[in-house]
């Protein structure tokens, strides 16, 4: 009998692995609708959908291993990171998905709320929050929307050798700023940013990537805390903010 591995589980959803099958359980079927539609549109490899019976989506496991894990050194080659950059560029050059991402006004409002929470609760020192807020505000400007994954952390990109075998977890896919995906991919793995850009090509603003690192970290800490994740892990969100 196959063992059941809990890949991730929190209040919103859970992902289980049974042999070569991933079972995603999500009470919000709108997120699953977005994921299924995005995988059908994406011009890069994605998991095969085996079946769907709400609230469960069954996906075939991807070959290879994750590009890395937040808080741990990546053990894959620089060429694999470069291939990831090329895959991201291919996604960003694809036709836009129908779902609009968060607007500049929505991001600015969220930044206000989360920075106030971080300071009033004492989770982070006021000067650290204010410093990163100034950096983060750089992204609050108009951008040309592209097809973004929306949660392109290293654990969602799978490689076999130097080749990308697929990208998982598309429930946040939307129209958005290309720099957000690049920042998400390299958050906690800044040493591989040059490799990613080498694969991605031109039209990259390093200041915007740094700003998205700060913004993503500031917006994520409360959610991560409330869902039982370790925000103080080496290379995690607090380290990112301290190194900004």
C-alpha cells in the first residue's frame, strides 16, 4: 500500500502525495478553476490532470525534483536556474490569461495594512519595516501586464538535470508584473538571480526585483505566521527584509 505524504496543509487547502499522484484538496473551487485554466493556457510544462472531483484535483507527479527550497541552499546546477529563467520568459511572452491580478491601488492598500500590523504587534522593528516599505513602494507604478504564475517559488519549479520538467501550483496565475515572478523565484536565492536573468533575457530592472522581494515579504509574514510557517528560517522573509 502506498504511503500518504502530506506535502502542505493549512486552513485553506492541503496537498497530499500518494505514489505518483498528487491530491489537491481546496474548499475554494474558484482557485481550482483558475489553476486548471492556467495550466491549459501555459506554454511551459505543467502536471497532467488525472481527474477532478470537487473538492479534489488529482495531478500526476512531475519527474525530477524541485529547483530548491526556501531556507535551504539549492543543489541544482546554474544551467537549471538559467533554464528556469527561459521558461519564465516563455510564460511571460504568452497571451494574457483572463484573470486580472492585483492593481497598484490594491497593493498599496495591502502594504499599508500589513506594515501597520507588523509594527503594532511587534513582529518586526519599526525601522526595519519602514526601510523595506520605502523600497517596496518602488513597484507601485503602472506596468505592462504579462501572464504571471503568481506564486513562482522555487519549490514549484521541477527540474531533471538541466531541464525544466514542469511548474506546479497555478491557482494564483493572473495578469501582472513580470518582475514579481522573477522576484518570487529568487526570493531567498539571490545568488542565482544572474543565472535566471541570463535565461530570461532583456527587459529586467534589478531595482524592481529587489523592491518585489521587500513587498512580497512584508505582505506574506502575517499569513505565514497565522498558518504555522516559520518566518525566521534562514533565507526566509525576515532574512530577506534584513538584507534589503
